[in-house]
């Protein structure tokens, strides 16, 4: 593995760690503010503090896994997959909702970068870190 490729992988996974931890902490600490801050969230249903905190815990867990992986990415590539698992399943739920008509196509495309980008970057970082 080249040093440049490894450093890029480490940077991507590290940025995802910061993003996921920050997003999770925001959801856990300020669920009402989070609900109002993301323009497409109210279209998914009424405010539910417990549900938002559950999702925040999942983001925090993914972020911790990414952060742990970043410390020694050569050894902890599987931790990147573990962190990407929640993000990938979350993206698939969004895809399912648009396919079945639960969510409108316009909302799907507005959410697309924030929902599909993180798992795609995580899997790309995992791939880059291969030997």
C-alpha cells in the first residue's frame, strides 16, 4: 500500500469519525434543535425525542468505530466496516422509502449527499486501506 493512498484512507475515515461523533452528540444532546435544523427531517414524521436519541447513539457508535480504526488503520480495517454498517443500513432504509412511496423523490435527492455520502466514503476509505 502506498503512503499516499493510506494517508487518504486515514483522512477519510478520520473525517467520518468527526462527522459521525458530532452528529450523534448533537442528536443526543439537543434532539429538538436537531429536528428543526435538518430541513427534510420533519417530512419523516413528528418529533420523537427518544427515536432521535436512538439514532444519535447509532451515529456516535459508528463515529467511535471510525475513530478507533483511524488510530491504526492497517490493523483495524474491519472497524471501518463495522462503523459503515449503520450508515449503509440507514441509506438503504432511505432507498426503500423512496421505492415504496413512503418518501418523495425530491426529499430523497435533498438527503442523498448526507445519507449516501458517508457510507460511500467509509467503504472507499476501507478499500483504499487494503494491502
